[in-house]
């Protein structure tokens, strides 16, 4: 249970898809002019991520990873098909999106009207493929966790697009320097929001909980690198101070 | 350019500045920004995209009369995915550490909107040679932004370029560090990539007021 809660909050706030890894930026910038459309796209992203990440987890577990084919018999245990993961993941996503579109159109025309136009857009949204690839890279261990990861990353993306759309609606009344209007100011606001989201970084590391699992996101790595560098520098400084004091 | 007609060379030169895929068309930001903390990774990423886009545009343009329009998105995705697998395997074989830094972002070239955008907008309706030039041009426009951002982030963030300490040694206090210069570690964190691109857009649009958008 703790594992689930932790993954949930971590994917929403700390490893937020938009602010920490820049996934889905294209549609994030293009569809964030109005809050209502942003909500539609955000909901579609949550939905598709929650469906495709567990599916791709199954594919990865039973078909792609090193030794995954062992269930077919011992002679298959040596195969490693992970180089095929890009093509299989994207094919799964594209077909799933198509199927979801058909099913939703058939059974819930109301939902289709609000969600449907965004679904084809989503097949080529980097956030969706990124979700599956990060799921694979972080070696998420169970189907439940994979579903949790897809859902919570989707919610994180939804929050991000909702926030930027609200800000962009307001900013129309502000006096922005002309060359920055539109795209430029959106980039800078997103950067500032990302700085804000970085403050969530300490959320899960305090107290006596289970230590946060190791992961290889670039952001995390950069943070660690910077930390060690800072420590080195301070160590260096204290050494020099000591030397000066001795003199 | 004597080899290329004026119209053809425009295909290459336009995306480099006034029709740049990142700053003007707003395409392909997804996989671009996260890897620009080092210049080397940016250059490799730029080259990979040039390769995938040049060849991808050629393949799509060759197939353009055969693809049924209803399933064209899937066909396009499969073509890109196949090319990206080639890039990924080559990187893993010859530059393993670098491919670890780039991690999933090589895979994300598949969903790079520039590629799909150019397939849809250009390769499906034009001949092989022009599609090839268009692909190279757009990928180069994308690469240039990547390299500029990578240049500034690495220079200001860690004081190095391609791993060489160009500003002197921060620990031994040589070069610029002797007069009290400090690295700005913040440049290495992800938010600064967005802000650097924002500033690039600002500079570009101040130089060419025709590009300024309505609010």
C-alpha cells in the first residue's frame, strides 16, 4: 500500500511528466489556449495512459525483456527482444487509441463528443510513449503498480496543462513585451512552474519511510550530480579556510 | 548553391531561421529539452534526428502513392520506429555511456512531432529529392536550437564544453574562477532549458518583428 501511495504522489508531483521530463510538450503548448479544451485533452491523456501502460507492461514482461520468453519452454530463455520494444509499444498505443475511439463512440456519444476529437492527437503524444518507456526503464514490478504509474502520470500531466491554460487565459490581459507574446512567455512561465514543482522534490525523502527506490531520470541524476558537486565545493572551501586559519 | 535550384535550397535554409520547427512551428519540443544539459548529448541527438528525418521522409515519399490514407498514421509510426531502432542499436554499440544519458529520449524521437508533422505536411505530397531536402532542413533547424541550448547550459552550468574545461578549473581556481566566477548549477536543472528557449524566442522575434504573434 505504501509503495502505491508513494509511486502515486511521486509521479504526480516529483516526476511530473511536463515539468521534470518535458513529455507531451507539443500538445501541451498547442492546446493550452483555453481551459475547456485543455481539460478535454488532459482527461484523454489520463485515460489512454492508464490503459496503455499496463498493456505495455504485460508485453514487456512476457515478450520483450531478457529471458521473458522462458514461459514458452527452457529453450526460449535466452532470447532478448527488447530492441523491438519501440515498435511494439507504439503499435500497441496506436491500435489502443483507435479501439478506444471506436468503443467510446459506440457506447457513450456524450463522452465521445468531449473526448473524441483529442484521441487521434494522442497517438503521437510523447507523454504516452514516454510513459511506457519510463515504465520499462524504471523496471516497475507489478501490473498494479504499472496501472498506478500510468494513472498518476496522467493526472500530473492533466494538472500541468490545466494550470498553464488558466494562466494563459489571464495573461491575455497583461502587457507582455511584443517579441515574447504567445510562445515565448508560455515557455518562461512553464520554466517558472517547473522551478515551483522542484520544491516537491523533498516530499518523500524525509522521515523514516522506505527509502525512495533508485531511478534513472535525467532530472534526478542532474540533481544528484549537482549535490555532489556542491558538497565537493564546500569541502574544498572548508579546506582552504582551514589552511588560511592555520597560517 | 549551384547544385540546388533556388526553390530547393529554400527548403533547407528556411527552417534554420524564419520557419524554425522549434521556435516558430512549435514542434518537437518533447524530446528536445531534457537532454540539452550537455553539448555532446545535444549534438548526438541532433544527428540522430537528421538521420531519422532525412531517411524517413524519403521512405514515406516513395510509399506515398501506395499508403491507404486511413492507416497512414500507423504506417508512418512503423517507418519512424524502425529507423529509430537502428539509431538506438548503433548508439548502444558505439557510444554506450552516451546512450545511457539519452535513455528513453532516443525512443521518444518516434513521437517527435516534427517528424510526423513533416511526413504529413510534406513527404506525402512531394517527390523524393525535395522530401529529402525538406527532412534534412527541418531536422537541422531543430538541431541548431538543441545545440545552442546545449552550448549555453553546459558552458554556464558546468563551465565545460564537450567535457573540456574551457573556463579554467573550478577546484584549483584557475582561469575565470581566479577572479571569483562561479558555475551556475541551476542551468543544469530542467526548468532552465525552458527559460533558455524562451529567451531564444525573444531574441529571434526582436530581430524579426514579422514573427511576433498576437497575444
